[in-house]
C-alpha cells in the first residue's frame, strides 16, 4: 500500500523538483485569479477577500489586509531567498570577481536604464511618470524556467549569465524600491533599524549560533523598517547579507519550498485580482501600457545587447565560453519577462486602482509576448553547436595523461 501511495505521488514530486514548476504554478495562479476577479458572481467577493482591511492602528504601521501581509511580510522571505542567492554569487559564484561580474552587471544595468527611458519617453511630465521602475525587472523563476525548455539551443554559459543578470536585476530593483518607492521617512524608526542591523552583524562577526536571537532581531528589523516609511519586505535582503555564509544552504533548504510553492503563488493570486476593463483595447493604448510593454519587450533585449556590445568593444568584458551574439540577444528577450518584481513595483508606483490594473494587464501581455518571441527566436535562429576536440593535459603524481576531450564550441 505504501509503495502504491509513493508511486501515486512520484509524478508530483518530479514536477515540484523541476525548474519550470514555479513558472507553471505562477501562470496557473494568474489565470485563476483573473477569471475569479471577472466572474459576475464572484468578482467583488474575491477582490474583497484580499484587500479588505481587518486591522488598523493609529501610530504603528501594521499590514491590515491579506494582500498587505503577503506584500509587506511574506515577500520578505522571497527577498531573503533572493538576497542569499546574491550573497553566495558575490562570494563564491559568478559575481565573485570583477572579471566574472562585469558583463552581467553591465548587461543588467543596460536592461534597467533603457526600459526606464522608454517608459519615460511616453510618460514624462504626466502623473504616471513615477512608474518608470516597472519595466526594469526580470523574473528569475519564469526566465530560467523558459530557458530550460530550449535544451541545447541555450548553452550552460548563457544560463549562468542569465541567472547572474536576473540576480543583479533583482538587486537593482530592490535598490530602486528602497530609494524611490518608499513613503515619508520616519527617522526614529530608521535609526532603530540601523541599530538592530548592527546587532545582526555583530552576531555574525562573533559567530553566535544562528537561532532565536537572530530571528527576533530580524522580525524587529522588519517592523522598524516598515514603520520608517521604507518598503518592509526588503528587510529580507538585509538579513541575508548579515547571515554567515555557512548558514545559507541550511536556511535556503528550509524556506525554498515555502517561497516557491506558497508565498509566490499567494502573491500572484492577491496581485492579479484584476478587473478587466470593458474597453481593454483603449486601455492598452494608454501611455502606461505602451511604456510598460515597450520597455519590457523592446527595451530589455535592446539595453542588454547594447551595453554588452559596448563593454566587449572596449575590452571591459568578454562573452562566456560557447556564447555567441545570437545567444545574447535571445537572452535579452527572455529577460523581458518581468512578472513578480514588476507587479510588486506597480503596487508601490500608483495609488489609483485603474492605473494599477492597466499596468498589471500590460505586464501580463509583455510576459506572453516575451515568451512567444523567445520561443520563436530560439526555434528559428541557426545556432549550430559543434563538438571539437580540445587538447588538455591532466597531471597526476609522477604521470601525465595527454587526452582528447570533446568540448562544445
């Protein structure tokens, strides 16, 4: 009986361990949420479920609805996971040296500046200009999940570059949110936050065993940052940077499943409860929509490609092994998938629900367009992967073996 149950759940286990699982679940949650929001008999009830305030205080800021708890508190765990990934890459991974980091840093910078400029091209001087940060983000889960669908069309070097770029992109988005999308600063809470953060680092430096003290300090840090007027969820990144490097794998393992299969899907359900306008064509012709779609679908690949080209032209960086310019441009189209962070920024950029809805619809359309363009691009371009011999000498004590090793060119 136990064996039969194990076999029955085996396909589910295989799916959850697949790198594409998070993207598929996100997409399903988005479709479900949009459908429930627009059914006549469930739309209002469904939106109220997420947005109705059930908690309010006069002095302290506390999340008052389910959507606020998800965006302000639970998403801190998403940023904690992203922050640990950034820290590991900075210390031991692809970003651990200037030589390795310069190309993804430059590409990510181009992938943020050009989309922001395109958005401002259509919205400068209007009340929507504050939304310039929306098309600057790349969704790690979706972009890497889609990349895995193309098999040998995408070499390992390109996947590593895409991951590094998406990680830096997340860091850039976090900085943008902290600097430009916070509320009015309450300096007393900001000062307490700084003091708490120093205590966290002291625990790290003095090698205090991770446990109750760090957890309490982290929760207090989140509360003070939220009340200081800065976006509370970015506390996750600060905590990640203050953690000892040897604790990262253990904490990642503990929260990875909850983040990918509970927190991010909950975020998608709560933030895509969008009422589709009856005049959707007219809504998509608004400057918000044009700025978001053009920024993500055109600006992302253009900015990544141009900045990378310039860095390599001036010999500041070089392309990874087996990666061609055709590959790099295709990676830029994948980076146009900006789902999670773009929606997160939308909630902070606009006050009016209609503006938020138009922006979110545009983000979803951009995601579909970027997926379609990436799929057609990698299916149609003629990128030949050849196996050529490379002569390598493997040295062992008192012996040398001269061998031919096949390497993908």
